[in-house]
C-alpha cells in the first residue's frame, strides 16, 4: 500500500526531508506532497541582504531548485501558494488554503480550506520575524525580512529610491540589511535597545562591529528603546525612540526570529521552553508519525547542555536530511549545535562559536577570556590585514567554551577550526599543538588560533598559580 508523506514548508528543512525520503523510497511506495504558502521554495534566505544590496542581480539566483525540478526529477508534488492552516492528528489530515486567490498550483480557488490526508508528516514551518508591539508597526513601509517574498517586496521599495531608512535591531540580519541599504545610497540609522550591536558577542568584540558600522556611515542609536512609528496617510514617516524621532522613508525590522510553532502547538504537538517544537535526535516529535525540522524546532546546545532555538540554514538542511533518512527507513541522528555563526559587516568579518562570556556564566562555568591581535597573513606579505581573536575557556578545566573573531578579509573562516575544538571539548592547552597550515599568503607562521590558544593557556596557568 502506498503511503502519503505531507511536508509543511518548502524551504531548506522541508525539501531536504522530502528529497532524502524519496532517495530511499520510490513513488510506488511513498507519495510525497509539499505545501509552501509563498511564491518561492528551496531558496537561500541568507542571500536576501545581498539581493537588496545589489550583489545578487535577480531573486531567481537565490532559488536552488524550481518546483518543476522536484516534480519531474524527484516525483515530489511541491505546491506553492498553499498554506497549511490546521493539523488534525486524529483525522490524519492537514487543512490547506490557497494563498494566491486563484486556484494556483494547489487548487482550492481561494475558498474554504480543503483537507489533505497524510500517513507521515514533516513540520518545517520555519521561523517568524519578531515584530514589536508598538503603535504604527503595521504601517506601509515597515518591512520584516524572513522569506524571499519579503526580500522582493523590500527590493521593490528600494527601487523607489528612498532617502532615509531606519533599521530596528542590531543582530545579524539588522546589520546585513544596514549595509545593503547603504550600498543603495540610502542614509541609514540603526536603533537597538542593547548597548552594542550583535549582542551575541562579548562587549569588547561588539564594540569593533559598532566602529565598522560608523565607518560605513550608519548612524547608531544604541541603548534606546523603540516606542513606535509615526504614520501619515497609512505610511511610516519616522521611528520614535525614548530619546528622538528618526525620519524614515522605509523601516526594516531586524529583531530576530522565533520558531513558527503555533500550528504544531495548536494540534497538540509539544513545544519546549524556547517555543520550538520538541523532537528527539531523529527529529521525531511526540506525535506518532510526525517529524519536525528547521527553524521551527528546539535543539540541544552541546556546551551549555540546554535547549536553544537557533535559526540557521545549516541546521535546517541537516535536520531535514535526518528526518528524511529516518522516514525513508534508514537511521540518522542530529546531535545538537555549538552556535557557530558568521557574517560580514562592511569590510569586516564577524564570527562566533560556542558560548559568550555571559552565556558561559549562565551555564555554570567560570569563564576566562583572552583577546589577541594578529594579522590574516604574514605581516610582511602584501594584503595582510588586522584581526582580533577571543577565546573563552573554563578556568577549572581549560576547556574551550567559545570563541569570537572580528577582522578583515580572510579572518572569520578560522572560526570553523575553533568550532571543531569546541565540538570535541578540547582544552586550550591541547589546541596549542594543532597542526594548522602555514604559508605567508594565508597565515603568519603562528596562526591567530594558535597564538590565542597559547595566550589563553598561559592566562589560565597564571590564575591557577594564584589559587
């Protein structure tokens, strides 16, 4: 008897799960239907700031596979403009409504939702942008940036050549969008309640990011609470903080995201303390025959040993792959995360892995942080650029708990070496002997990773000598 797999969400996690299940089970054994409420599927949301900034010329360049590829080559029935509005676990069906108002690929003609049966279900509903509960937030000209549809809408707004923009929020998306708007010749202000941008970094490293933004021409208003938006004729005209009103022709919300778990929770599928859907290591939920993957789920931090919800395409693809392998009859597990992330702000590269100092304290460690200044190449080699590396180690054991890098071109991808060390619970003393590559065009003879590990080990030895 042919089983029916329904996938809710047509991006990284959902389509990875569908593709992996198909590789293991043929269409006579498993029929796969995927519902995506937007106009695009299987795309790189991480590329949206570069689309808005002009580095990417066309939205279609961000699409990995078009729906017809999934249908013709993988026998996966991917239906766009089809939003799942209810999951009925007893009925073993989902309610789907058409979002384009005209039948679309999913049918329905924009009328009442229709019921689609499933034997197995993957919930890959992603994340939703945080929107502040303040006056005027629903005004025209206020944009969240989560989906490719959001990105194309903002691109259309930028084409109208606005003079002033305000970015609310200083996380990864907020900073990337600030740079993108500056590239378009727009005067940009950034508002954040935190005292520094990119609050997942320690304050000393975040200060370097603030300097980079100011050098770019972004006007920073840090430590200021958003109070609302001034609206005229239904359109935003200014952003009000507790201290000032900032004129704005458009506003971009970069306040982070939260797991889009409401649909699952309404169906009785348990969610965790992060609001993400709870799964086991095989991405199974507590509901029989239901998996979940991607930004909508809660995962496990391997250093803090606590649940976290981190919205990244790397995790989504891996989790979707794990779910699909298991649905297809194989075995796979997702072990957890260490919080590795990387971004670019102007000419600066920013990266982090593991825990920040504050996060390490909350997790019960006694962190010791050491910052080292170095260069991306041998100092005498043309193009050598400055960089700073910070390591955070546990005072008692010497274990590397986290690391951060801020520097110019060639600096940030060193975070991958540090992420591996965090993953394998290496001590900084053990790291001093790592056999890392060396040639003057790529690194000083003592790579910044090795220098920082050595300095951190020395600092720990000094502290222990005082005990």
